[in-house]
């Protein structure tokens, strides 16, 4: 394998690792935000967009 091919393969590998890390971080953050929203909902805090106070289906 030439030096150039090794460089390109390493660049692709690093890019793939970074992308997988970002996707994992987004999924973990999404889970945390859903838990926070559920806790607020259980505490009776409502969203401003829910003016009527009714639950959405």
C-alpha cells in the first residue's frame, strides 16, 4: 500500500469514527431530552404551544 493510499484510508477511518461519535452523542442527548420532557410533563409543566391544556394524541 502506498503512502498516499494509507493517508486516504486513515482520513476516511478518522472521518467515520467522528461521524459515529457524533451520531451516538445526538442519540444519547435525544434520550436525555425525552427524559427531561417526561419529568416536566409529570410535574404538570405544560408547553406554551399547548394553550388548551389538552393532551395530544
